[in-house]
C-alpha cells in the first residue's frame, strides 16, 4: 500500500515550522466522575506527537470522545481529562482549545489539543464545508487513528482530501504494515482464529477468510453453530441454528481448497453460565440436552495449539471460551500460549482478544496488537478502509 508517511516527512525536514494537524484516537474509557480508567490509546498517540514536536512543527491534535450530539457541547464530552493525561505523558502543558474550526493559534514547538471533534456540525457526515475549513488550519494532515479508519468522517477523510499534504502517522503506518504482512503477503500456513458469540456478526469475515487462509479456527458461540453444522449436539448452548447452512458453506469452501475448519472433539460444559458453575469435560458427541458449552476441551486445545505452533502467520480475533471465568479459560489460555510459543508472525485485534492477551501475559510475544476493533474486523472482512483509501489517493497525486 503506497501512502505518505509522516516519519519520512520529518526525516526530510518538511515539518519544520509547519502547522501539523494530527487526528489521533483518544477515545478512552472513563468512570462516572470523568476519570480515565484505561489510557492505552493516549499512550499510543504520544510517539506521533513527539515526532511532530521534535521536527519543529506547530502541533494540533484532535479526537472524538464518546458519542456527543453535534452542535451541543456538554461537559462530559470534553477532552479535558485527556489533555491533563497528555500533559503528564509529554512533560509539558497541553492547552485545550474549544471552538477551533475557524482558527488555531499555536507556535512551532508547541502543541494544543482541539476539543472533541464530533461536537462540530457535519463531522460524522463528512460535510465538505467543514472539511475545507479544517484543512485550512494546517500544512500537513496526519491520520494516526486506526480505530476510526473505517469511518469516512470530517477529521478522518474530508480533511485529508483538502489539506496540502496528507499522510499516515507512525501508529497508522504500523497497522498498515502489520495487516499487509498478515493478509496481503503472509508466510504460510496462514491460520485465522475467529471467535465470538454470534456467526451473524462475523459471517462475512468467515466467508472472506475461507478464501485465503490455510486453517480457520472458530470459537465461542460461533464454534457451537459450526458443531451443529457438523451434526454434533450442543445442548442449550448459544448458537444460531438458522445459520447452519452458511457455516456448512464455509466448511465446504475451505475443504475445496484442501484447508479445514477444525471442529471440537471435546468441550467444557456447565449447567449454568456463572462464575462458580462447576466445569465438566465431555466428548463433543456426548453433550447433554441441558449442558452449556463454555470452552473447548483439553484435547481440542492441544490439537489447535499444535496447528498454531506450525503456522507461518496467525490472525487472532476473539477468545475461544468464557475466559473471564477461570474454569472455562483453559482453551483460550492454550491458544494464547501457543501463539506466544510460535515462530509465526501474529496479529491480534478486538477488545476481548486484548483482554485475554493481558490476562495471560503474552503482550510481548504477539507480533502486533491492533488498536482498532471495528477497523480490524473490516480489514479481515476484505473491505478497503476509507482512511487508507484517501491516503493512497493523495499519495498517488
């Protein structure tokens, strides 16, 4: 994928004295008092901001936060807590500016945070008049927000159309490189893990991957639907019986290419979905009518782990069991440890996946951890993200 990279512009001295507008993803969780409860996205934005400051640019940063109503600013929509945390991380004051669309006063070597961009009328619908106004604020536009790359909004797409220069920040560029390595030019065998509660939410992803991967591991409620498609009992487990035909089509599409969707041979069941529910390992064929399947069994986990350890590339989206409850965490732990032990290049994305990675302490042993949930899924689905598309168009002149 050919795009301009902000790092190259900085290395060439093109950012010195220039007005740089960075679209970051600073949409962090907060408690009821407005305190930030998890700051990964803010920390991930710091390298791009430092890069711009070190290059001698006048730096403007903005992001959305929450779901504000356009044109109706409320205190809870404010990026004030983010500005405070950024000030701590950068070791300098980061002023927060409201009503910034018509002009921003910032000098080279300084940085300001522009208030919640989704409060501006026309942001979500990518209003051209708003985009052109924002583009006039800067000499260089930098998109460093992969988490919103699947949305064509004013600060993610429109401004990139009209800014004198539009490029990718280091975080977005790293995502592009990792996704390209994993999906466009993977080392084989390419194995994908797609898990979650419903086939319906990931059916198009499964269909897309079935055309390109060498192994497709399904987990969670998705695996239950595939077990139904294989003629196995699932008791009262979460599944979508109306999508058994589509699950069978995915199995057949893989088989036609000499690939496979491994179906669990053993499972971990309980009579209730609860943190203290006793867990029982059963053969997949022996699931009772009142059983809930809440994890893959140890035999299945061992089989899948061996497949992952032999892979050349691994794409992971979703835990394979209810890993939040320790008695149903064995399958996801085995998957995580196999990925960590594999020589394959691995890329993981999605909130639950990141939580599992943290729980099992393998952060340093995953090749790349994606910062975007919806954007990551759309790439797996084979879609071209609007942010990627406009940056490619601008790089092509």
